[in-house]
């Protein structure tokens, strides 16, 4: 583990009510809300939010049970920078049983954490409830993001809720219609860029550096604070149901924000004494074969990710060639004993269909986690005795065209009951 990911620093003088920012590269510390800041002033490294006091389960509700308090992101306010944020509300998503897939894959226990059940249909809402609250704290009035779709939908909704102007940059022709519709209806100004997601992010970062907008991509460390509550919910709910913690969490990887956020969640729980070292789940990332820079880095043992200039997959939410959170996520995969795997678009679609047959409707990128689980079981990387949680990140209706293509075709019938019965009997 990098020395600056260890959470063992004393509270610095710049802390505000026990909260500060630390650069994971050089260890420099900064006040959290005195200025707009996304990366380190000294070395441009990624920043993490740090706390003088880290909570245990009891501080999230009497008895530390999911039933002991309100559901959602702000149930975990003791682990966040504020008591409350700009909320719709978000979080409290289900941890589904999928018995047929569990039996077919052959693991001891399989659960699906369905983040598509958030207000705008994806996990991005968790980050926005914190991020938009921070934007108000630092006094900005224009929010901006680059997006493959889900970030733009969440930012538009939370920006609207907070009464703030919202600007989203999308790669032209590469974003599912359902996501563009959300951003549009929530009042965002939508700019379609002649380039891919990484090009959009380059422009948004430049706009943010010029003070033209407040960046709310996952480069913003406060975004990941909201997203780490996914890990808190998984650990708390799984333990309440099964009396143990999952051995492994398998998740789709785009910008690697969730991987980084979950790793931070587990480091904080360990530091607080809420879990033991052996309780930390193995973080296992899944990417599409046409967009797999993280997998390449893990398989080759590289300390850095090589930017892929050309990426392509029907799983549009993870069509990203330069995951900005790799410096946080790569250590997370390695330090927890996890791995990363690339899967084909065909395997993703098959997993999407199989989840739908269990009643769990997800967009293609979400299904990558189940496709990755299958591939790693077949290779023996994941054992039959493991308890596994697969993270699904977005709702089926985020990409209705992909859902229609993956499903069965409508069957035309005459306008007559007897003809319908005859057709059903054929």
C-alpha cells in the first residue's frame, strides 16, 4: 500500500471540523472547503477526503443493524463530511438473491447489489448528493461534468434540486437515449463533443481549471465519499442476512471510481476497528474487452494505466480508455487480493438476459459484473466456496435500445381472441 493511502496521519492544522484533504502521491494536506480544488496544488496527484474520527457500525444506528435507522446515503453521515446533503433521497438499494444464477455459476452465495434503484437510476446519485453539497459550501453556481450518460443524468437532477446551473459534455452519438433524455428534462445544458468520453473530460477539466465550472466527475474526491456508502450498505446488509461478510465484490470498471471508493470504505472500517483484516472483500474489476486499460495494467503488473485512445463496447457506461481513479483503484484491487478481467460484449448481453430472468433489470455495463464472475469461476480464479456480491450500476431503462435488442421480439397477432389463442397454441 502507498504510504499516503494508509490513513495513519495525524489531524493537520488545515482540518475543518476534523475533515481535510490529503494528496495520495506526496502526502500534502489541504483545507477541505477554503478553495475549489480537485488535485494536489504541489504535484497534481489525486486527493482523498480524510477524517480525524472514523465511525464504527454502532454510530450508524442503534445496534448497528440495517433495520435500526433510516436507509440511504445519509444514514452514514458519521462517515461523511456533512450531516446532510442535497438529497432526493438516494441509497438504500436492494441486495437481491438470484438463486438460478447462483446455482449455475456455482458459488456458495451470490447477491446482486442493484444500484439502478437510485433516484436517477444509477449509483452516481450517491456521489452527487455529497458533491453538490460541497459545491454550495465552496460558493460555486455552475456545475459541470463529462459523461457517458449516467453522470450527466445524476448531475442534472441534483443540480436542479440544488437550484444550480448544470453543464454536461457528452461524446456525440455515443450516449444512450434514456440518459440524454434525463439530463435534458432536468434542465442541463448539453454539449455534444466530436470525440470520446476522455476528450470530454479533458475539456471539462480545462473549464474547471479556468474557474468556469465546478467539476463533478469522480476526479472530485467528494464524489467518492458518497459512493463509498455502497460498501457500507453491502457489508451491513450481507452481515445481517448471512452472519458474515462477502469474500468478494465484483464490479464493472469505467473510471474506476467505485473501485477506489470501496477500497477507501474498507480501509476506514479497518482503521476504525469495525472489521478485521480477514473481513475485507477481494475487489474484482470487470471491463469490456474493447475498453480494458485497467485489466491490462493488472495483468501486466503495471503501476500505471496506459490510456487507450480507441475504445468500443455496447456497454456504453464503461466505454472509457483513461480511468482517472486508477492510482486509487489499482492498489485497491491488489491490496485486497482481487483481480480484473475483460469480457466480451456477447457475454455481457447474456448476463443481462439472465439477470432479467431473475427480475433484475440492468443496463449492459451493469451486467459486466456477472459476466466477469462467470469467466473467473470457469478459470478457477473464484472458488465454489466463496460468498460473492456483484454490483450492478445502472437500471435497464438507462439504455432501452440495448434492452430491446437483448430481449425477445414482439409477435404480431390479429385483433381477435380466438386468433390470439390459436397463436399461443402454435
